C-alpha cells in the first residue's frame, strides 16, 4: 500500500501506538522498548509505530514514556529507526502531549490545557504558549526525521492536548484557537502544515483522531476529517474506534456504525486506517471490506509479535486465548515493566500482580 509521501507498506498491518512504560526515566529508548518494537518489525508488521512520545517535558502523560522533546533523545531513536527499517518496516514516531492529563506529581508543576480547568488544576495556555506548542510538535518531527524515521503521527485523540483543543467544553478560549470548530482545529492544522513545510518531501505525516467520547461531537469530527482528507496534506488518518464494529454513542447517529461515518468521505490519495478490537483475521478483513485501507493491531500484536507472518502462512490463524501467562508475554518481547502494565488490563494476564514484580 503506497502513500503520497514516504515508503509503501508491504501489507495492510500496522502496529498500533501502544503505551508500554518501558522508556528510561529521561525519556530515552531503553533496551526493553527497543526489543518490543523491533521484534514486531521482525515479525512482519508493515508499519511499526512507537508509543506516544511527548514533545514537551511538561507534556508527559505516564511514567516510562518515550520522549522526543530534546536532542538527547536522538541517538536512541536513531538506533531504533535503523533496526525497524532494516526489517523492511515503515518506522513512525507518534507525537504527543498529555495536556491536562499530565500528572502533576510526574511533571512537577500544574498541567497545561486549552483553558483553566478546576477539576484537574490545569492552567490555560497563553496564545504565545499555544504557538510554542505547535513549534514543539514540529521540532519533534524534525528530530524524528533526523533520527531516520520515515514519518510521524500526530496524536489528536483520547483527550490529550490536541483533542482537548477540539472539545468545546474544555476549550473556552476567545483567541484564534477557540470558539468555532475551525478555530479549535487550528492548532492541529498549524502542526500538520508546519511539519509538511519543514520536513523533507518524502516524510510521511499521519493524524490520529477520536471520533467521539471525551466531549467530542461526532459530526464535528466527521467534518474535520472531511476537510483534512480533502486538503491532502496528511498521508493517512488513523481512527481510534475502541471497537471497529460499534455503533456511535449518540443514539441520534446509530443508523450506521461509527466506522461507516468516515469510510464514505472522499479521501483522494490519503489512506484511512483504524484501531479497535481487531483481533482475528476476519476482523481485519471486515475493516478492509467496509472501506478501511489498513488496520492497526494492538492487543493482537502484543499476543503475537509475528501476527502478519502467521496469517500469511495460515489464513485460518487464530490468536492465543486470553488470559495468557507472563512467560508468554516475555517470550513475545515484552519487558518487565510492560508485563506488569498488562496485568492491569482485566482478563489479559493470568498471574496476580505480585507474581509479575
């Protein structure tokens, strides 16, 4: 599958950007994170994406998170990109800022947000700070480019800071970044255009969006997606659906699935991908048959580092049943911190937390 910019994918399977809590405390790539990601490239995933990498120190959302806010991160990222690409996989960094979801005790100060938020103790950014935030996303993309990655994905989903700007209830600004849906989407568009203008011509740019939840309005996100697809400045739109087959939460729009609200949009040369409980080969086929260009695997990729290779060898391949043992996850390339994190996912690991320490 080709993109308008950057290398083609050898299949329709991408590794979803997954929190794994394995980075070093300073945000540099650890050996465990290197193994987790490169093992998926070796296993046949056509695109391997990192976990969310924060573009500002104060944008960290969880412990053990990958960083890309400083040049000190470039050496580890360079080693990672080279090994992913050596295995004929497209190497992508996901760019992220947690905004009001940054824990105060983790970042050492009050988190920031589009507007003051009493519930989280967040302070609203000034206009100059929003402009700096856009610049820091662009600078992070330039670091990814320098490190040898094929592209970046902008994380605009899951009520992290870019999603917070899209959400009317959280964004109560009266400058050019607030008010109308167009203004609330301005930050995302500024970042897209900045990366496209300042990175090399063959550098790919993706965008992840949540279609609903988090205070978002489905029709607003559909219209944003329509505009971005029509403009063609990105190479792919990644929809985080939670469940690819689900109906919208809003009963007024349950005449079709959430996915179907987006697959009918004209997309030109932009590709459309999705994530959300895609576990079996039939799940993946259903997504493609209903209009997706490719799929992002999360849990299935955790269970089998070589899922694409297994499916190529056996069209009837079925993933291992959960819960699985910690030993199975270790054999699939997860380090101790990641295995312990997976124990918090209900029904995924069969040992108690004490056994995973």
